[in-house]
C-alpha cells in the first residue's frame, strides 16, 4: 500500500493543534482574573470552570494549581478556588519595585534613540484610541507596554526580567484603578505624554520626576484614597 502523502506546509500551518486543555483553562481563568471579570473574593468551582471552557475536571485542577503558585487564587479542598484580592502590602511592594526600576530606566532613556521615541509615540496614540473605545483591559495592557518599553531600552536584562515578573500584578491593578476612577484614564495618558516630552527633550531628571509622581499615584488610587 502506498504511503499516505504528507500534508503540505501550508496545510499543516492552516490546521494548528489546539492548546492542551489545561492550558486553555489556565488562560481563561488568568485573563478573567486580570481584567477583573473574576474579582477578588469570587469563589470558582471546578464544575463551573469545566463547563465554561468545555473540558473535564482534570485539566481544571492542573490549571488551578498553577494559578495558586502564581498567587492569584487560593485552593480550598472540596469547595473550590478563591480569587485573591489585591492586598495593601502587594500594592506597596509593586509600587516600590516599579519606582526602583522605572526611575533608573527613565534616566537611562536620555539621550533617547529615535526608535524609542517612535515606539512610545505609537503606544501613546494606541492608548488614546482604546480609551475612546472604552476598552479598559486593553488600555491597561498598553499602559504597561509603554513603561516596559522604557525599561527594556535601559539595556539591563536582569532589571527587564524583574520588571516582567510584575506584569500580571500591574495589569490587574491598572484595571482596578480605571474602573474605580474613570477620570484617571485621561490623566494617565497626559502623564505619559509628559514623560515622553521629558525624554524627547533630553532631561533625565524631569523624566524621573514624572515617573515618581505617576507611579506613586497608583498606590493611593488602588487603596481608594483619592484625596
């Protein structure tokens, strides 16, 4: 019997394997936690999650174990998984770490290469468009990308990896701030513009000052103290 013909590269590319079931569950829960569709204090059950994603309970358990290690949920045997709220200590820790990394990176951004300026201008415009569309989760992602681009430009791989570890917490806090303080969206965009202006003008201290004011405000807003 002749061998079955191999599928063409185009055919193989057009029919990619779906991600494993546990990965699909993990992505579903994580995205919902980060954009606050599953808010802190929500109790998730294996049965409901399995039905939502269309899988058995086994991959749900695998996904929940991963998310518990990441500090997003707390497992309770025979009850389910509790989505953990953002704590005051976590807020403080994230803000302090961001300040250490981002003030350094803002100073290092001067003098700025044309590539960095162009990329920041693009991200700022995308933030404006998403804000007009009312997509808070996407605005939060672009907000984080704007800051991450400056950190990446500093050329310190250790700091870049450290900053990447804050990604999930930053996104979750960003959505929380924008939901509680809608006016903060425009203020964030304005402050990003001020940071870009300082970098473009070649003023490292002005850039660092904008970062300190901008990032420190997160702690106040997430705690709900908007005096």
